[in-house]
C-alpha cells in the first residue's frame, strides 16, 4: 500500500536481506538437469551468476525461487546434461 | 588557543575537534595536507579515528557512506577532479540521508590543466543534494566544519555538507586561527546518534529499490530537509556565537550594504579583498557594499530578495562559468530576484578563473562599471573580466 511521505523513513530501509525478493518468477525458461549424465564437475555451480545452484553430492539442484532462467549453466555444462525447457512445459 | 595555520590545517583541526570517527581520503593537490595532517593526528593517537587510505575519491566517498550507515561520524576532503569523480556517490550520500562532512578545496577543472582556485568543481555538484558552504577565511573553514556537523546531523536535516576553501589562497596561506577548546566543542556538538544504523547480526538494507509509487515521497522529504537546513543553520550559528564568541554572517553575509546603491555579490576568499575595496570606496563617499554568499545550498533566496529590493544595481561575480548560460550564482540570484516588486539592474562578471588574480583594482573597476550600468543598462549582462584580447582594460 502506498505510504505518505510522513509515514516513510528518511531513505528506503528494509529489515530483511534481498533474499525476500523471489526473483525466480522472472523466469521464462527453466533448467532441467539429467542427473544420470551429470559428471559432478560443478562447472554449472561455479558459473551460476545468481547462486541459485545448490550441490547435493556434487549434483546440481536448481533453486527455482531465485533462478532467472538465464541458461548459462546449460551453456557451460561440458556433458550437456542441462536442458532449458519452456516454463509451463514438462 | 590561537595558532597560525593554513586553511588545510584549519580543515584538519575542524575534523579533529568534531571527533570524526572514520576518515577515508585520497590525496589530490591542493587538498593533500589536510589528510596528511589528519593521518599524523591518528597515528600520534591525538585523534581516535579509523583512517582508511583508498584508491580513488569514488572509493573515499563510498567508504564514508558505509561507515556513516554503520553510525560513525565521517570526514573526507578532496578537490577538483577528485570531487567530480565522486559525483555519483555524492548523490548516494544525500539520497541515503547521511550527514557526511567534506572539505572541498575548490580548484579549476581541466583542461587546461590547473591547480589554482576556481569554483567550477563545487558548482558542478550543485544538484547532488549536498549543503555547500563557501568560506572566506581559515577561521571560517574550521568553524564551518563544526557547525556543518551540527546542522547536518539534526533529525530534520540529515543531509551531507561540503565546506569549500579556495585553492592556495586559503588552502596554503597561513592566518591566525583560534582553536576552540575540545570540551566546548564536545558540549556544542554531541556524538552522532542516527535513528537507524547497521548493526552486527542484524540484516538491513539501506537505499533499496522503490517503485514509482513511492519514489517521489522520498525526494519530497529531502526537499523539506534542505529547506529546514536554512533556518537550522542560522540557529546553529547563533548557538555557536554564544559558545565561541564569533559568527560569520549567516547564509548571506552583508557588508556595508545599508544605503548602498550598488552591491557586489561574491563567494569565497575574494570577498575579503572586496571588503577592503568597499571600505576604500566608501571613504570616497561612493555608496557600494558587498554581499557574500556563504551557502550556495540551501540558497539564501529570501536574503537575496530583501537585499535586491533596496539597491539600484547588483553585480554578481562568478568564479566559474556554466557554458551556454552564465555564471551559476548569477542565474540563481536572477531567479530569486524575479519575484521582487522592485528589481535592481543586474550584471554578471566572470572573473578569476583558473586562479587568475582578482585584484583590488579589478574589483574597483567592477564597482565603477556597475554604478554606470545601474543608471544605463547596457546590452549584454554577462561580461568576462580581464581576458587578453578583449578591448576593455580592467587593470
């Protein structure tokens, strides 16, 4: 709800880190990992610009709350085990 | 205690007496001796501050911003290209409502390369939301730094300020300066207690994104704060006078302006010379006066209007030039005076760029010119003074 200037603090101050913003909803394409083909090289994890990849036993799990679907992980994966899929499709 | 010192040392003592807790700075001519002196004070244990040597002026201001958000009183100093490199973060400091105080040793912008006095660097920061105080003497530099912290840190202001000393004329020229007692400064200027600050273990974001539905409200608040800074400064200076026994003339200092026919408006060290010229001309019964702009932001519109309605001519001396327009002080004063029922004739004199001397003789010629122009407005209201190749002789 819009606040009046009297109600607002001096400058925008938030008491929570920016992780409260679930930026995953910006996504139009989604990375899907083929865990059988994954060689556990962790290159996708190193390249993800948003820290949205969590490694579970060396295998990437995508945090869809924050993944914006940029596709860098799929592009960098040497074993081609990540494919980008249109949102709304399997 | 009175000591003979340069304007730069007066700045350093001003920051020390104000108990700056974090100082981040990058050296640049002619500011260097300010931060050298402060580094000495910190290393000798005379000043309990964190001194952060940084790799650029942009970083110096960024470090001050971060420290100020964490609740520290911060100070920095710069000049010319250093100030203009800070431009982006100057906006951040005011938008985040951080009462940082900085000395700018006003120096010409290059090219042509120059290290001498000129107000272009300061004037170019006009719209950053900083308070700007131009000083005439080394004493005023020291006093204004202490006053600036008090004005800026008051809850209704919470904006940063730059205290401006003219390159070399103040920065490297020694004058007797009274150094107030630390106890007196401590009671005048209590420690900085912001309403919100970063604290360990508590996640907070400052200056975060707002959507178009809330942006204007924040800018409106800053506008009110700058407006309040005008009256706040006058009150703080009166309080300062009660404690330390001196003042420097409010936002617009008026010198022998009563019954003056023509008044020269100027800022910075040239005002000292102009006062001598006014005295000499008054001795010959020539009715002239001087108005010195101390605060360029907040601009003393009401004071200018009150003065303008009583004189026949206003000569405005700008030590910088805004290409495609006129001197910035002139433009501002003209805008103020427009709403006066009775308007004086006005003329802009561009002088002293890049450290060119503005001699008593030149100032006398400006007064004489304005006395004529006030009776017979000439064509063209902006004149460049003492330029080789122009027909008019000023010396």
